[in-house]
C-alpha cells in the first residue's frame, strides 16, 4: 500500500468502513455505481491499495477508510502475458500458480498466492498454448475427456508454476472458493452501506 495510506490508517485508525460503493466486474474493471473508473491516476491509486482481508473480502483502502468491494465473480481477474507470466487486474505480478480449474460454462479459475481469480475472457484463446496433455494424447482429446467429467491429464505450465487443470463440479464459483461477493456490515458495526448494490451493475435511472 502507499505510504500515505499507511500513515493515514495510523493517524485515524477508527474510521468506519463503507460497503458496496465500489465494485469489480468479471473484466477486472473497478466501478462506482456501475460506471467504470477510467481516470488513469485514480485507477492506479486503487490498484496499489486493493487487497483482501483475513476473511477473504476484497477492499480498497482509501486513506484511513476501508471500502469493501462487490464482486461480479472473483476478487482477482488474471491476465496472461505474452511471456507466459500472470498479472492481476491491478498489475501485480503473480509469483506462484497453485491450482487451475475449468468451469462447466468455460470459465477458467486460477488460484495463486494472492487468491482465486478468473482468467480474463480475452486470454482464453491463448490458453491452449500453455496446456500440455499426457504423452500420446492430443490436447483436444484430453480436454474433451475432461469436459465429460472423466479423468484426463492436462497441465497448465506458466512462468509462475505448473498446475493440473481440473474440472469444477459447479457453476457456483463463489461458493466453491469461499468468495464473499457482497460483503455486508456486521451487526452493530458502525459502517455506511450503499443503497445501490451490487456496485458493478449500472445504477437505476431515477424517473422525473
């Protein structure tokens, strides 16, 4: 986190948290009331100060105030670089690939030292270049067997490590990986909660 943010947290340690004012969609975009945060410096500031707490809730530390994020799917969205490395949607370089999962709907979920995240949809076409089937079996045949729910040896090999690609037995990614997609204040917590949630959806247009 930024030194200025750490200093503000120490100076004002009891600022109430806010919930639902910021969101992260499946493309790794930050949104406020459904509008993508496009200002470069604002986005860079959020990138540097976005992380997960001990309960797995994603948040942006805005100075002394913690803003918990609504998630469309996962707290991270991973980008596959041309050199086979992985970066998060916040531009953080991944050090360790731990798990790789193929969802029934075609989504790919990767688990790294940072936590679970979708592989960005734009990177799915490049993924087969980093997949290897067992000797004597074509990749297409191995993926077909895997999607049918049978045992198949398919390995994802990236700069940050290797992981066997496994089939998720559910479309409910948040439940499978313990992701809290809509954090809420605890009973009695002094916090503010947005009336418009989830934050990654467009805010309703008020009628005149």
